[in-house]
C-alpha cells in the first residue's frame, strides 16, 4: 500500500503525511491533535516559546491525542550581530528605509531593539525531558550530544535541508530523517550552510537529489497540498510529505481570521520571498512593503531584531486594516487550497492518493 513507507514505520503513524510545524505562535494544540488523530503526524513549532511554555503545550497535546506527534525548534534562532547592541550606522540605515511606513501609520520610529540571546539550549533540554515521539528542527544541525540523548530516549530526529550539501551534512551527524524543503514552501527558508538566497532549490529536484545521495528517509516539503502532490512526491522517492500552507489555512491553526481569508483569496496567487519582516528570508503573500524594499536588504536588521523592531508597525497595520503592510505567510500552492478543517483535509489527501494508486 502506498501509505506504508519507511517513514510511517519509523514514526509509528498510519499515513506518511506530516503537518508542518509553524513557529511564531501559529501552531495550535487542536491542529496537532486533529492531524495525529487522523493518522498523520501533527507538529508544533515552539521556537518562540520558553521551556516552561513548551512543557505546558506538551501537556495539552498529550491530553488531546495519544498518537505520535512532533515538536519543532530552530537550532539557530539568532543571526550574527543580533546578540549585541545594533550599531548607530545600522540603526540609521533601518530608520532611513522604514521611517516612511511608521510615518504613514502615525507611529514613532522605535528605538534600537534590545539584543537577543539564543533560547535553543534551554528549549532543547525541555524537549529532551518531554520525550516526544518526534523532534524536528531547522536552521542547522544537532550536536552529537543532543543526538545521543535523543537516541537514548527513543526520540526520532528530523532535520531540514534546502540543498543536497545540507542533507549530506545532516546525515553525517546521525539524524534519523531529512525534510527536503523546497523554495515553494511557505515560511522561512531554513538554509544553514550557504545563504538562503543561494540555496533555492525546488522541492521535486531536491527530493530526487537527496534520494540519490543520502540513505536515510527523505520527506518532501513545499508545494504539496493534494493527493496528486503526495503521489508525485512518493514516486520521486520521498518516504513522506510535510504539508504546511494547506494546514495553516485550516480553522484549527492559530492564524488570524484575516490571514485565513487572504490565503483563500485571489491575493494568494502572488507570493514572494523577502527578509523585510523578520531579517530572514521567508515566503508569504506579496505585500507593498516587500515590493518596495527589494534591493534594500542592507538596511534590514538581523534576525530576530528586524521583527522585534517592526512589531509596532505590524500591530498598527492590523488595527487599521492596512493589509498591504503585513506579511501573511503562505506558500506557492495556496491558490488551490480547498479545505477548511484539518480532518477533512486529511481525509481528502488519503482518498485522493488512494484513488491515484488504484488507477495505475
Ligand atoms: C507560517 C509558517 C511557519 C512555519 N514555521 C516553521 C517552523 O517554525 N519550523 C519548521 O520546521 N518549519 C516551519 N514552517 C515550514 C512548514 O513546516 C512546512 O515545511 C512548509 O510549510 C511546507 O511547504 P508548504 O507551505 O508549501 O506546504 C513554517 C511554514 C509556515 C507557512
């Protein structure tokens, strides 16, 4: 059967369908439970959460499902320079580029953002203590020590690659599986060897390259939202798929109602990769700010200071319904989304894939 793969065997799930974890408080316990209870693997993105919050979220997930699920963190959660006070030159460059937008919303230009210290080490300790069935991570590789502790605790580790080199490097660490993250995907590009801009490979090329050169199972992520997408990915050698945008649009996710409305609107036809809202390259529906700041990347602050610094602008733009100043995250597949409930989406994905395999 199409749904029995190396990945379903290792993960202990019925169908090789992972719900992409969403960072920045966009995941929800309800969504994780709905997907895991339907036989897939629900995922919670916790990179902005404190260790205590992660423990609390985990309790809630366990109360909502007794099936396997995935907790997700960012190995690198701070760019060079973001741990120190921003230089006056960098600050003035940001002010020069963004003052017009703050002015437009009648907001004061915010002061220099506070330096940010990485939270990963404390977060990963919380994950190890919790022992989820699956721990997926992006923006880097795990240390030998963390991987050894995961193995001892029976936690399956899944790293994200945007290039063949990253997949080979991840495999060499001894991780269990690899997400092949193509540039079609919604959200941040999790590149960690070269810049994200120099690592833009499409999902179906990336899956084939990794499948050829790496022995551990590969999971296709980016641009998949239907049974046709799943069967294509499996045909190319993927052992599972990870679906983000289609689950993000479901009513169980934690996005704002306007964000959901945008994903189902004509606006979803136009997505772009930009660093302007966070400091790291990510895909969302195109916005006026992203369009107008093309080529001005040198004026942006490093991740995550850029998002911290822009937060008053985002809040005010939401309050004033200035949608063209907001980043609504989403991937290139958004225009064909149909389903509004995670369970319905899961059932449709399974039925569509099954029908395609029966016709062969
Ligand atoms: C809003 C948003 C936030 C995301 N946050 C994370 C994250 O924190 N960690 C992660 O591993 N992947 C994250 N992703 C990637 C998804 O888990 C998934 O791999 C991707 O969305 C698949 O591509 P698709 O959107 O074309 O389905 C995010 C995606 C979106 C759309």
